[in-house]
């Protein structure tokens, strides 16, 4: 029994340690997701404020140019989620080990205290006593069930004492001792049986909890892998947003000078028309990247974000060679 108790307590402690470790891992994932979301949000907002808005302020000064050429986009606001928070593993509420069975208390050092109603022992004592009253015979040979009151009680107690003293038995005193022994033995046996049953229940509950923790650890490992992939995708997206801002801001002075010198595109030569087309295309590319989600509604990383990043990088490289 002592070894079983120690094993059960060890398993409960191990389960609690694993549960705390999983909670810490989840908190770490949540913190990383929050920080990366904020960083990506900041990159989007800087691109919008420092590049897209100034460009469109200049662009709308052009005559006879339909503004629908520019994709509509709203200004990002602080606190908006941009979709990099990984899908969380389902949490399982687990009760502390000492609350699994109300009748079981695990104390310091592994001691097990079990509350068992003593009525079981009294019932064990009363059962044989009633049998003797119904079927036993007094020392005189008379059936005890034909006696009444104190006579019946005395005869039954003497029966358990192997007969009256006059008949060579132990009498009522010996009978009472025998009945007390039956009661004590019954209580001790019942305590042991119930203790084993309750301890088995405790072990079973902790083993089930351990299996749940196995599943949660597997899910956590998958979530951590997904978070690492999302981290890399977020960094790629931030880099592209930065490069778009840098490129668009770099082209703004020339575009502004062009519009200030002549706000009628119909009078532009091919080189100037190409310059306008390039910066409009750059604006559209920035909008496409800004609005591309990294994860879908189910929390999975989107393939689209990878394609958009790759396409944006290729087009930015091509612009550098123009």
C-alpha cells in the first residue's frame, strides 16, 4: 500500500509539473505572437503614413486622372490584428490530485488518510448476532428465537462465548469479546478494501490525466513548430513592407517634382509616363502586401502570403534594374 501511495503521489506531482510547463509554453507563444503582431502592425502603419499617403496626396493633383486606378485601402489603426497569432491548442481543465476523490487526502510525506464510516463494522457485528438469535440454541438446548428480551441477548452472547460458564464455555464475557473482535476485524478489512479502491481511483484519474497531458504536449509541439514558421513568415513580411516603404519614399521626390512642373499627364513624354506608371504600380504592390493575411480563419499559415512576398521581392528587384 505504501509503495502504491508513493507512486500515485509521484504521478500527481509529475502531472502538475507538466501542466505548469505547458501553461508556460502557451504563455510564451502568446507573448511572441503579440510582439510579432505589434511589429508587423507598425511596419504596415509606417508604410501607409510615410509612403502611401504622401504619394496619393501628390497623385490626386494630376488632371484628367481617374483615382480608381489606385486600390482603396484604409489606414491601419493601433490595436488592429493583422493575423499572425498561431492557433492555440485546446486547453484541458484538470483538477488537483487531492480533489479527485473527496474521501482521499494525501498529506506531506505521502501519508494517506481515508474516512470510512464505522457503521460497516457494526453491521458486520450485527449480522452474525441476528443469525445466532434466529438459528442458535441456548445452553439449555432451547432455541434462542423462542426467548425474549434480556434472556435472548444473554443466550446469544453466551453462544459466541462457546456456551455458558456452567456448561464449560466462556459465557457472556467471552461472547462479547468475540463480537468486538468481529467488529474490529470487519472495520479494518473494510478500511483496507475501500482504501485500495479509492487509491485505484486516484491512480486511474492521474493516469488519464497523464494521457491528456501527452496529447496536449503533442499539440504544443505542433503549435511551437507552427509558431516558428509564422515567425519567419512575419519577418519576411516586415522586410518586404520596409523595402516597399523605402522604395516608394525614394521615388516620391522625383514624382512630386514632375507633378509640380506639369500636372497634365497628356503632356508627358514616354519617360515621364513610365515614371508615373511605375510609382502607381508600386503603390498597388504595397496595398496588395499590406492586405495579405498571414493566417486563415483556422489559424493556419496561408500559402497566399508566401506567394505575395515572393512576388513583391521579385518585382522590387526588377525595379532596381530599371
